[in-house]
C-alpha cells in the first residue's frame, strides 16, 4: 500500500546519504553524539536490527572506533556485519584524518 512506498523512499534516501556525501557527514560521526547517529549508520548498512545489541552494551558512534572484532563477537554480532562494520569505521576514520602514508 501507500506505506511501503514511503518506506522505500526513506531507505533510498538513507542509502544515498551514506554513499553520496559521506565526507561532509564524517565530521559529525566522531563529534558530538546525537543518539540517532549510530542507528543511521547501521541502517545505511542494513544492520538496524543490531541496534539493540549496541544499546545493550552502551556502544554509540563515539565508542565504535574502539571496538575490536573480539568485543563485537562477545556482543553476539554475527561475523558478516562484524567485518563490514569494522571496515566502514576504518573508512570513516581515514576520512577523518589527514592522509598519512602507511606503506
């Protein structure tokens, strides 16, 4: 019905906002913490269903960069999302910092 169309629209908006101008949004990711930010991040990856696990362990966008793979395993986050989230956080951190050569 009409609602499903609305849901699609909001999902495509989220997708475009995460891909398109992520460089603009990155500053906000590791700055002050609006509570919906992590939800937006997970939603953009299609992992909004994991939000409860992050909330239970009091993990927000501020804590994400410090999470290790082992800690995420303890939080019962499945392997696929775990790897993807860690990868996305790395990308965000790289965009945050002045480019350094790691070779």
